[in-house]
C-alpha cells in the first residue's frame, strides 16, 4: 500500500557497479511490499518480510532470514494471523537494543457488515527465524469509526541509552479508500507489549488539512532518544504552499513540539498517478541533529529523486539535492525510492529508474539504480545499476494485491537492496549486494523459492470445463480464490484422450467470474499449480 504524493513539492569519485540478479521469491501469483531490516550488530544478518500468496490460506506476511550476507536463506516463517479469515499487509520491522526483532503489520478482515482486526506487532527472539515471542495489538480497525486507521504502519524503536530505551513507536493513517479529510495517527508503547491510547499526530496550527486523502506520517528515532515524525500539510491559513510538518518528541512520545519543515514553491497536480511516490525520513547515527528526507518530485516534466537534509535537528533544511543523474527534463521517470544512513554517516539511496526504457512515463521498462552520498560530502556519487535486467512493464505493478516496494541499507561500504520486480511475469522479491569501493557485487538472490511446477491448462479463460494437458497419475485437484479460500476440490475426473495422451477435465461452471489458483497432486505426492480466469 505504497502512498502517493497528492501534491507535488518543487525541490530545487564516480562509482560503477553491476549485479547478477537472482529472484529470491519465485511466487506464482504475487510476492509484494518487501521490507528489509539489517541487524545493527551483525552486518551479514538480514530479514526480509513481504506479503505473499499461500495456497489455501489468506494473504500472509512471509519472512526469511540470512546470517551470511544473503548467500543462504532460512525457510519461510509467517507472521501470525489473528482471525481465521484475516489478511495481512504492510510489514515494517525494527531491532531493539537486545537483538530482538519486531515486525509491525496490518491483519484484518472486512465484509459489508463486519470489520475486524487492526495493526499488530509480533516479536522474534531468534533473528527472524520464528515469530513465537508473542504479539500485541497497536490499534483496532474501528478505533476511529469508519476512518480505519490501519494503513501503512511504520515502526521505530528507541535503542538509545536514554530513559526511553525500548519505547516502540508506530504511525498509521486511514485506509486508502477513506475520503478526505483525514489525519495521521500516533501510537506508542513503553514496554513493547501494551500500547497507550492512540492520538492524532497533527495538532492546531500544524494540521494536515482537508485536501490530502492519505496523509502518511513517517517516524525515526535518534541515538539520543529523540523521536521525529514527519507528515504532509496543506492549510492555507498555516501556509499558502503545501509542505511538511516535523513533530519532535524529547520525552519518549509523551508530547511533541512542532514546526514547519519545508514547503514547495508551486502546487502542481500529480502528473502520473501510477508512480510509487512514497517518502521517508532517517537520522544519522553519528549525528543526532542530522536528519534526511528522501522523496520523488516533478519540478519539470518527469519525476526525479530528491534528498533534503537538516543539520540542526529539523529547524532548517538545505536546498533539495537531485540524486538521479540522467538528463534533466527528459520525461524519464524515477520513483519507488528508499534510502538509509549507514553506521558511518553515509547515505545509501536506491530507486526504480526508467531512463533506459522506451518512451516516457510509468508504463515503461525499468531497472533498479543507486547512488551514495558520503559523509560530509555536498554532492552525490555517479549513479550505478543495482539490477541486471531491464524489466519490461507489467500491469501487475498496478495490482492492489501485489504492491511493489523496496528497501536499502548499507554497512561497511556494502549496499544491500530488496525490491519487487516483474521480470518473471509475476511480482517477486529480489535481493542484491553491491560492494561500492571495490567496484563489484555479489549475485542477486531470489528469497522465495516456493513456485510449483506449472500445469498446462486450457481453455484459459474458461467457461465450463477446464482441461489439464497430458497429465497422468493425477490424484487430487483443489481450486482456491485469491484470498486463499478453497472453492472446489476433486478426486475424480473426466478422463479423455487416446493412447498415451491423457487429459483430466474438471467442471468450473459454478465459479463466479474472477481469477483462481489450481493446485494438483499426483499419486507420488508431487504438487503442481497454475492460475486461470473464470469467465
């Protein structure tokens, strides 16, 4: 559920590296919204969480961990559901100072008469291998009436030596279909298990306003315990221009001080609503007053990536720095951005880049590119490719059940990235490591390997009967909808064919129109799958 800018901000030693990419997810329907966390005490320990399809089950958050820098990955683990029909989305993660890993995510179920669930935090005590440390409920889906304050939760944990060490902070916003006016929400816990009552993050004289449908707030905690939250605002009585408000807490989230962060010099309309235009703030671990903001904006005729920095705790902000180094105003879009400080104060940045795709706009081929802004530098490095494939555009990027997203971290001059990619025809998750100073990279790996051998079925789309080409020794067929609900099951089939050509046939005439997953098993226990459309 990547948020979009609904107003535009006008932001006014080369490195070249290349990675051989390997899909780490390999799903047959979708594997989306990846969030990657790097253990601050072990630069080779990563955990990636994403939403994925599980045959016969609701949409789930899957996780995998690696302790050797991505050479090998653990088996899947799943964040717990809190109801039989609950679906999960929007994972974010954070380590605490003791090495425990926490994952924040949506888990909910909606019908025309019932809305259940909310935002939850789950705990892993073994580095993301299992999630058996218990869960806590941050906010209920019905906590603010029909505003549904559970979209795009961001989790931050205080790992300072201050009295607020261990505090957990979450920001959320209303569901994307809720019409404006909307406000961002703030929730926090002092013990990691119980949460204080939610409250709106904006306040009098520092309001979001009535014109921003999805006012996402982002949060980050400094090494001295200060908490910073940033959210959009457009209220003419506060400022005639759209911009951002910075909320700062020095007492563990109990209260906030507010001031304007920065504003655009123009209020342009969104030029391509398909682009993934999320934004985030992050804080230099070597300088608690050094805050950075990363976003995509369109000052001319295409989206570019911009970095805006404050060196005085958010009181003043430098002129925005354009990160992508392709030609200005060339119509080539850059979006899906993420960035982070490393432990030395360097800034790693990665984004989806359309410069080498034919044509202009979002629906063009793309790659993942990166850049680095070294500590104390006033410029950014030359851009370099992180992915190895110019991926053709696929409408899967627009599928609400398979949002693409990306994360990036850097430690010891090695940039690590995870992103959603459709090069296989499905939205899957890729992981890459790029050694910056040595001008090389390890191979990019596919975290997920659950793809079953594909069945050849016809006709597809189907009206009444669905045939499986040349399939002998068939034992069982199950059909599920995309929510994971099993809708048909067969252990007897109509068999047609001549000689060695055997084509089992099943009747799907009673299914409603839509997309379904078919899974088959033979007498030897082998499993196969395919997707089909019922007309």
